[in-house]
C-alpha cells in the first residue's frame, strides 16, 4: 500500500507543479497585457505632450518675434501739452501746410487732444498725415475732414490725440 500512496503523492505534486506553472503563466500573461496597455497609453500621452510642447514653442517664438518687431518701433510719450503741440505743429511746418488755428479739445479716456484747422496743397497734407503717423511719440488721428478750396489748395480739420506722461509729484 505504500506504493500507490507514493504514486498518488507524486501525481499530486506533478499536477500541483503544472497547475502552478499554468497559473503563473496566466498571471504573467495578464501582467504583460496590462503593461502593454499602459505602454500604449503612455506613448499616446507622450505624443500629445510633444505636440503641445511643439505648439507652445512655436507660440513663444512668434511672441518673441512680435516683441522684437515692436521694439523696433519704440514710441515715446510726450512730456506735456506744449511738447505735443509743438511736435504736431512742426510736422505741418515741415510740409508747408499752414495752420489756421490750433486749439485744445476734450478727449476721452485720459487722452489729450488738439484740433487743427489747416490749409495747403493736397499732397502736402497727405505727407503731413503720414508724418504724424510716423512721429516718435504716440499719436492718433481721432477725426479728419478734408475739403477742396480752390484748384490746388485743400483745407481740413483734424483732431490729434495722445497720452501724456504722468507727472511725478
């Protein structure tokens, strides 16, 4: 009777061993499948993040280029009303446009404005408008009206606006 008991125990151990191998393979297979899923998910996440970084890098380069372009056109702010008026008047004089009247007018939003009645050749007035735009101080043409006053002469009204430097007290 000892023999069949030994065969039974050996058979049980062999079956237990193979069952353990099958269970181990099943667990290992599930772990590999789970790892592959995580790896695929991480790859997708990496691709999304790389695209995001690439887009942000492009945006930063565009912003840096825009800032560099803006620095080329650095504008000042007039010190006071007299400085502003003299800059506007100087552009009229440079283009041989006669100013009939210059007066201060109210402007909204903390800006200062000057209303100008002027007269001169049409193309000289256009050059004056371009010169106002290209002044080294911040200006805005708030209102402009032109009318013909003879064959070669044009007259008009313009309102030029700016902001002034805040006074330090």
